[in-house]
C-alpha cells in the first residue's frame, strides 16, 4: 500500500544519510582508499579506515596525506578517490543497497524526504541516478553545499530549512558516530542503522536495516513537537 499518509504523522520529515544508510558502501570505500592511497605509496591501516567513517573527503585526504596540502590538491585527490569508488561499485550497486530500502521509500512516498550527506556531489548524483532514487527526495544536500561537514549540524539544518520542516520534526537515519552527533546537534530525532557500527549512542532506536518491524512501529508512534 504505497505512500499511505498514515505511515508517518503529518508535519514530520525523514532525512537520510547516504553511505551506510541507502547503500552499504563502506566496504567498497575501504577498498577504494587502499587502491587510491597506493598511488602515492601509502599503505592503508585499519586505524586509517576507522578514521574515514563519517568524514568528508577533504578531511580524510588531509588526515592521510597531511594538513599542508594545497586546497586544489586536496580537491583533486578527493575527486580522484571517489572516481575509483564509483568504478568499483558500479557493477554491484543493487546488491550493495541496504536491505529493504527500496520498499521503505516506496511505502513512505507521501512523507517529505531529504538526502543529507558529506559525500562528493558527483558520487551523490551517481547513486541517485544509477540507483533510481532521485524521485524520492525533495531535497538533496551534499558535502559541497556546506562550509562545515558532519559532525557539525550544518548539513542537517540546511536540509531542514529547504524542506520547510523544523529540526525537531525531522527524523534522521544515520550509521556513523559523527553523523549521529551532527543530527543530534541539529535537534533532530535519530535512527541508527547498524551497517557500520553496532553501537550508536544517542539514537532513539537502532536497527539492522529497513526490514525491521520495530522501525515501522516506532515511526508510527512519532508526532510533531515543534
């Protein structure tokens, strides 16, 4: 019964992170960083992988290669690494989607929705286009549209503003600690997806994926507070 308004109370909005929420992409991002870093003679450690989660590419590049890099070089390496990622995941994107996401978006078609991600605009466009997700999102905010990436709340506050829904009435889906911090700092309710971490302090509810019955039950109990 696609798009039933009763699935979510009127006046509420859903905001989705991308990596780890729409697509279980972090394993591919890990592999892409390994391949990319080797171009510069850098071997990627597990500590570096952990550092990467939830951050915007410019912060990752500076963390890996040094904070004295010229901004133009940082932008080049950020873009070049994501090109590696897109090439790697292109042939298996459907298999990498978080289970249940397509049906969930269809079922909640009537709810206003936004995508809010630290990701490069080309990578956001790639997922929306190749995954046929564009029609689901009234608003899309990528990492290039904000001055301060997550864990700063700017990306979520911008999404809220563009949706025309107060932050307190926005419900965010996140998979990373920095993303949860960002959404909480914005004053939003946060649902944790356990695709990247099995413990996400501060979330109102945690689920493995969008097939969870508990998720729909919890959403059905939410109401406007602003």
